[in-house]
C-alpha cells in the first residue's frame, strides 16, 4: 500500500491541514497546490488519510 493524493478531490485553495499532522513531514505542499507525498519518508501511519476532510488522501494498492 502507498499513499496517493487524489488531486481532483482537493480544492487546492488552502493550506493543507494534513501536512501539519504528518509525524515525519512526508507531505509537502507548494503554495495551495495539492500536497505530494514523499514515499521514502512516509511511514504509512494513515493520519493524513483520516485528517483530510475531502478524502483527497487515500491508501492505494501499489
Ligand atoms: S501516512 Fe502518515 S507518514 Fe505517510 S504521509 Fe500520511 S501522515 Fe505522513
């Protein structure tokens, strides 16, 4: 499993709240764009998946 950001679900008009809950800073956001996940850093804890109110961050099969 890996984390995927579903860009079409992200309004891309705000500072991503999930970036702040990631314990290892694996989520990066440039301006208000949809965040990206650093696969090398992600520990697959699922916090960002639970935190995004838009359901824009999901676990997907690799
Ligand atoms: S699953 Fe956890 S470690 Fe990975 S990007 Fe989300 S909050 Fe960060």
